[in-house]
């Protein structure tokens, strides 16, 4: 934590020349953003209520797989990165950036509790001239209808005494082609003056800014991005299920359609969409639409298809393994993360697969080099060591998340049956049968028997 004498120094050095930024929330969004600001020469007060996270950062330890210990250590060595769980640090900053979670409730409605708590902490310490930026993904109107009134309870007015802006996060964990600083940044403000302030600040950090007319428009843009992906991936998952029934290879069909140089963009099927953004953000828009007496049939149907995919895979596996039942079978799931090469299992379809397999009475095992343990209804499940002996003892192996370095050849040589949801076995034959999602009864092997009997 930042000690009292450090806090006094920060208050004394809090002028604009010092370029001090406070970032509330040091998770998947806030921590990369904090490191980027440090790299651009800013003093960053990283505020997170999780004392364990703060302690790890002070020790130079990263708790996010995509960020190395070395990156944390280098940031700490600059003496410009000061992690703390004291919200009083807000007073020493010229700009306050809110990067807190915006999950769904158990009823599928927006949960803004983290945001309102953060807003309360900022409001208690808000000073004239400060800029407050919200980065959390949320429904159109949140900045104006929720955050603005909470901050103006102080008696200060946005656009007159302080500045309020919205800039949606666009972090894509594991994407080496587009790191945070290379992704164009959408920016908006409650007033023209607020927009000018965020343009001035973010222009020192991001090479490409895209201002829009209102915070509502910026919030809608973020929801549109993720709704677009939800709808298209869900659509292609539906095409995979249809291809199974028509005994076609959906992957071949996608490749063929992708040769068209215009009017088509390929999306690919899988066990279901995971992560915080794509399965969550469109539901925020759906909720907002209902407040205005409207709905989105596309989002509703896409949600239904996405939620159906893990169950569909279980059903396909049950048919493929017949007459051997799933009950009592040994099932290995490769991959618990929601996408390859990251250590994030939030909303992962693999977790749903594990739960459904357990409900079927199967003995469930999983391996993921990035996720050492997952929480299921009956308690935690630990990633098993992937050995030929283990694979040979399985009745089926489901490839759910194909991480880089996956021992595909070993799996094919020792597995009795592989069900591939990601098409990574397209050109591989094994000692047992290999089936791929969206290919009907087609098999990569001449062996037509199902799982062990």
C-alpha cells in the first residue's frame, strides 16, 4: 500500500506537470491500462480493494497471465506506479479512470454495484478540475444517467467544475497482433469541454482516437461491437449444427465461402462463446431496449444458440459413443479457458461442458496449462497432468480450447475417441475415431466404433 508519507508527497506533487492518473480497478482492463500510462511517462495510482493484488504488485508479481512479472517489476522500478487499496489517492490525481467489472445478475440484468461503489468513492473525494473517465462496458446511458448524478451529488457540475467522459475498453487478451496501444480508442464527453479534456489526456497515450458525439454513442458502439460478434458466432454455430444433420463439413463450407473477395467475413464454430464481453454486453443492450418497450430478436436468438452449444456437444457425444452410456465413462476435456492461450475461464463454455458431463454421471477430467483449477457445483476440479497413460484411460477426449503447444499428435495416438469442437484435427488421423463439430457422421479414421465398450 501507499504509506502516509508517500500520500503526502503525491498530494504535494499533484499538479498538472506531474501528469498523475488514478485507475480504479486493476483487473484485466485496469492493469494493462495502468502499465501503458506508466510507459508513457505518467505517475499512476493503481487503486484496487483487493489487498492481495496490491501486495503482489509491490512484490513485482503479476496475477494476470498475459502480463509478465518483468513488466510489473519494470513499472515498479520507475517509481511512477503506486498500487494501493486506499481510495484517498484519488485526490492526488488530475484524472480518474474507472475500470471496474460490470457483470450480469443471476437474472441476466445489469449489475452496476461495482460501478456505483466506485462512483461513491470518487464522489467523496472529487475536486474541481479533475477528469473522470469510465472505461467499463455498459448499456447506452450509463455515464449520463448513473455516473453523472452520483458525482454531481457533491455539488460540483460536470463541464463546469469537473469533466466526465466515457471511453470503452477494447482489451483483447492474448491478441499479440493488436496490443492495447495499437487499438483505436473511442472517446466521448458529457460536454464539448469534457471531450476536449479526454482527447488531451488520451492523445498522449493512444496514437489513434475516434471522438463521438455523446457518451451514449460511445457506450452503444462498444455494445454493437460485441453484439456483432455474438450474433455472427452464434449464427455459424447454428450452421455447424445444421451441417451435422446434412452430413456436410461446415469448415469446408466456410473456407469455400471465404474465397469471395467481398460481402463475406468468416466466423468459426465452437463449444460456445465465453469471456466477459461477448456473452455479457449484448444482454445489457437487451435490458436497455426493454426499458423502452423494445427488444432485439437477433440478440435473444443468439443468446439462446450460444447457451445451447455445450448441451448440443454433450448430445452429440452421447450419440457418438452409443451404445456405451456417458454415465460411468471417463471424459477428458482439453481446455478450460474461454479462448486459446489465455488464463481466463470467465463464462467459459468448457465449464458448462464439465457441469453437464457430471450431471450425465460421467467421470470428468480436464487439462489446461493456464487454468490450474476450476470451480464446479460439487467443488473444485484440478487440471490433470496430460500423459499417454491418462489419455488411454479415457473413453473420450473433447477438444474445447486448443492452446498453443497442445500435444495433438500424442492425443491422436493414444485416445480411443476425440470429439473436436475447434477443427484442429482436420488433417490428423488417430488410432481411434476423431469427429469434428459440424461434420455430421464424418470421421478422420477408418475405425467406426465409438468409445470403449
